[in-house]
């Protein structure tokens, strides 16, 4: 049961990253606003750099959903993939902070929590609870 309680938010958080991909590769803003990223007043999601970030949003989706599936199936690698996915999520959210939907900002806090829990000594206690 504990596996599902952690895997469900991981998978849902991963799926939420589809919005960044959709926003940069289609005409649907998927909750984003039409503003430039925080590093330049001229770069938007639909520019080539924005589209590159859109691909990173997709990779983040795959890594977080994969981590959740790995957790459910009892794979040893799920914590590493979770940390990688959480870091990637921060990498794609932070430069677009002015444009992301409000839920992405909650997702950034979730990422920080996941990184802290899986990189600090408390990780062993979390893994014991899940077993």
C-alpha cells in the first residue's frame, strides 16, 4: 500500500509535464501564459529554445512515470530515476517560472521534497517503509 501512496503522486506529477510539451509544440497553451522565460525578454515557449525545453518536459514525464512504475514493481533503480526526474522537472520549470500554470509551482515544491527525502540520510527510513 505504501508503494502506491508514493507512486501515485510521482506518476501524476510526471503526467502533468505533458503541458510543457503541448505548450511548446502546439498552439494550445495548456495553462501556460504567453510570456518570455525569465532569462530573456525575447525567448518564448514556441521559439527553438522553448521547443527544446518542450522535449525536456517530455523526457521529464517519461522519467517520473517510469520511476513510479519502477516503485510499484519493486525495482531497485526507482529512487535514482525519481531524483533524476525531480531535478529535470526543476530544470524545466524554473526558467519558465513566469509562464507556468500555478500547479507547476506546487510541482516545484514537490520536486524539492522528493530530492531532499531521497538524497538525505532519511532515504533509508523511507525505503524501509515502502518495503
